[in-house]
């Protein structure tokens, strides 16, 4: 699976869970959580979008760890969702 698809899948996962993309920056996509998670208004999730950098995959794993803690889900299950191949 290519890195752009992985980034797209993470974004889709967050958006499907009602996170809002606040900003698409040159280094990070900034997401704000849905109100029902009861985070502070200042909470933001900065998703690293530099797919050509060598640290991209380690950054993605860190986001999966954070998301798994927020939703109390198994990180391997989230990884399977993120690494799925797009429908043809």
C-alpha cells in the first residue's frame, strides 16, 4: 500500500468518526475532535502529512496509538483499517 493511501485512510477514519479537518498545512493536517468526546476546546490532532519523509511510518503508528487510546480499540484492528486496500 502506498503512503498516500495510508494518509487518506487515516483522514477518512477520523472524518468518519466526526473529526473535522481544520487545516491542511504543509507538514500537518490539523483535526479537531467531535464534541461528544468532551475534549478541551484547544485539543487538536496534528497528523503528519509528509509522506516522502523517512519518519512518516513511525509518525503514523503514533497516531494509531493515540486513536486506539481515545476509542479504547485494539491498535492492530486500527492498523488493519488503515492498511486496507482501496475499493476498485
